């Protein structure tokens, strides 16, 4: 199986964390998101342990909640001692509703409104990760009005290309995010931030991209960021207390994707950081990282019911399901690859090549093409693996299709965490 939390039971059904997925499809209906809570907790603990061991006892992972945002995941993060980052007031609202300590929340985004800033600061947000001068001026104005010192990290663009898909590559000089070191604008915004009353500049943030399968891009980013920070110390006498290296560790979606050992990757990055700090005499800052996809992606499986199978003679075959781009838009957006199985026939030979098509009135509504399955029949349960990240988070009501429920699984036991959206829910705001 693609990941160790997946198996096949004596009924030939796919199991996730010991739970029979075909039986869960009967119990809750389809389409349906499943999330292996046990696996998410294990990943949280791996990051916590590795970062404190290899970086410093003050190091801390922040759950990048844009990957999957609902009350249950924030409760889990809090229980595991994680801080979180949010990218919108909506994510902030859900995190606070779930009981997250606002001091443990970091607010990202390249276009925060004044209303966003007021809401976050009134809530007692721990840190803003500030992107630009306009944002800094707004933070300063409201911090002065409130009579507080607001902690801020500056988002810096190190100029790293980790060779990932352009849509998820955020560390290059030409990016909508942050201020580039290479153009001199990072130093410029540093000086601007220090000139603003009400702002406590604590350090710097970078994020170079996603689906990175080795330690080298993170080491390269650390080189550039620490060189920049050493330069500021030598020129201005400023020593940053915090360095956030962002997220981006990759996840296997298909068998051809490489496996990455999170603990070993962090060990190598930590050794590199210590080496640079020793060589430059720079005190090790508090290191933060922002795992999102690597915490939740392979904990997720989405279940669909096959509605029909048809073959266009001389061309291709289609298996149509009762969901699609409304609950998983990643193939339509990025051409993202997935592994699919028949949950109720999980150990049968996959010898039928087909395109898995969604139900939307859109020709691009596909889960994938040239996918191998046992020849499906109407009523079979199709499982799409590794859907814990950027599925529920990116879901829509296109074609007025309700959003799916989420069922969390821990030690083989299932709990409804998000109920299925109703038609009444969809029109609740309509007058």
C-alpha cells in the first residue's frame, strides 16, 4: 500500500487506520472525506521532537492551516502543543472558536485589509507575518491606537527555486509574496519596520515552495536567510530572535513519488543551521517551520460511489463518480496526480485503464486520467488516496453541490467532525 495506515481486511475492503472504508461509506454516505487522526498526531509529534532535538529546545512547528481548516484540526493541534498559522480572518475565527490560544497564532497573507488587522489584533494575535510596507503602517497605526507593541516577522524572499510546480513555488525573486534579498528591498523593509512605532520586529520568515523531497532547498534557504541576518547584525547591530523557514516537505501521492523521512530531513537541516551559526558567531534563533500538507495529506482518503462506466470505442473509458472538482479541484487546477482504488474490491487486480470523471457540468471536472482500477461497476466505492490537504480546504459549491462531511478516525473508531452541508445551508445567506 502507498502508506502504512492503509491496508486490506478479510472482506477485501480498504481500511484506513483500521476502519473499513466501504462500511463507512454505507454509514455516512458518499462522497465522504475521511481523516486518520492517529496519523496526524504522530506527524505532529515527529515534528515537535525532531525540531527540539536538532534545532533547539525553543524550536516549534506551526500547523499551516490553509491545508485543512476546521474546528477539529485546531483542537488536535492545541492538544499536541502546536502553534498554528492562518492566512485569513476566517481561518483565525475557526481557530479561536476551537479554543486556540491567540498568542499561538501567526497571521500570514500578502493583502491583509485594515479590518483583518484590527480583528486579529483585538483577538490578541501572537504574530503578524508582514508582507509589505502598507501592512506595516496599518499594524503600527492600530498598535499605537491600542497602546501595545505588536510582534511581527517580515516575509523575505530568498530567491530559491526548489524545482516544484510554479503554482506552489513561492521563494523566487519574482513572487507576489515578501521582499527580495537580491533587489535590496528586504533590507529596505527591515529599516522601515524598525522605524514604525508599536511594532516589535522579532525576526524573519521565508517559504520557498511545496512538494520538496530533500533537505537541500531548505539548507540553501537557511544559507541565504542567515547570511542576510548576519549582514543586518554587522551593519545595524540587530540580531533577530526568530527565523521561520516555512513549510514544503513533500508527500507521496503516487508510487513514483519519492519517500521522505521527516526526522532525518530535519536532522540534516538542523546540522546545517548549527554549522552556519558556529561559523558566523550568530546565536541560534528560535527556528519555526510550517508543516501543513506533510501533516495531513496522507491521513486523508475521499470516498465516492461509481455512478456509471462508459467506453468511447477506439478512444477511452470513463468511470463517473458522485463528486469531483467541487470537493477536489487539484487535478483541474494543477494536473495533480492521485492513486485510486476500489474500496470494496481493494485487492483485485487493477487492469482497467480509465479517466475518473466528476459530476459537474464541466469537461475539465476530472480526478485523473489513465488511472488503473479493477473494472468498476455502478455502486462500487472508489477511494482517492492522500486527500487530507487542499481538498476540503479548496472545496466549492460549483453547480450548487453541497460540501462533504469529514469523519475522523482514531484507533479504528469513527467520529463525525463536519456534517454534510445541506441545500438549506447553501441558501442561508440568500435574501
